[in-house]
């Protein structure tokens, strides 16, 4: 029987955790640019000393980048995968920033709500949560841990307008990188089946219900997009 909490992420990130960084870079258009821009957005908005919550911290990519962007920031990374967090710990230790990072094995709702965080990130997580109530619960849990006016950076699979054109280009991008068409279709079919993209209006409504203002898009790589919204 599935014992996951109502807002648990509906995707097994434990499987293949050791190969995650290589796979994600060949799958997500603009993966490195997304993280670079996310770090820049937070650096432009936060003071030299700030507390940042990273939900779905994975193997520590964004934590490592944010540690460089804010050399005096204190970071908390939450992820339900112990394998992912083990890799993150090793990576952050090698980078010499682990003393500024707290790693939490679990989801946002187990992170202490006080003192409030100055910012939060939810990068490449939301599209793996299909249930409306679970999405609302996750965003609400993040909002409850943010100070008023604090920014949330959110990146997700995005579907708006002529999405089929972008999907075809996404597949072509992988073929241009050397993957045969059959391999591209094989790797993307299960991911598209388990994911639920978000549109602009849907996202704005989800964020409003959770206690955030309207989102502003700061990144788009074909069907991947990133937004920033502020806690009201």
C-alpha cells in the first residue's frame, strides 16, 4: 500500500540517482542556463545574509550554485530521496560549502516554519505532482515557511499555445545531440506520461491560492519554464 503523504511527489527519484546529473542535462533544455538565471534572480533580490529553502534539492546542483551566488547565505535543502541527498552531501562537502547547508530528508512540510526563510526554490518538481490538492498543499507548505515578500523560484514542464511544436523541437534537440529517434521516443514517453505540465493561468491560480502574488517568467527552454513569485 502506498504510504506517501498527500503532497508527496509522484515520481521515483531514487531510481538511477547515481546517473541523474548526466541524464538531466541531456533531457532538460537549458538545464544549466535555468540554474544560472535562478541564482542571478536570487542574487539580485536577496541581501548578503539570507536563508534560502530549496525544495526537491536532488543531488545538490542548485544548492552548490546558490552557495557561490551568496557566499554568506544559509541554505536548507529538502528531498525525499536519501540517495539524492547522499550525493548532495558529498558534492557540497567537496565544494567546501557544506557548513552553510542543512539537508533534510523529506518534503517541505517537515522543515521547521520558524524562523521564516527569505526565499525558496521549487525547481523541476511541480510537473511530477498531478493531483490538484497535492500541488496546492506543497505550495502552501512552502508559503508557510517564507517571510512576507520573499520570492519563490519555480521551474516546471510548461504547456501553453502550440505545445506540439515545442515538443517536436525538444525531441529534435536530443537527436541533434546524437540520440537516435527511437531512443528519444523511448526515454520521453514514460516521462511525459507521468508528468503534468502547467500553463500560465493554472500556475497563477495555484500560486494565488497558496498565498503568492502573480508569477513573472524569467526562463523558458522549449517546454521547460521558470517563474518568480512573491509571498504576499
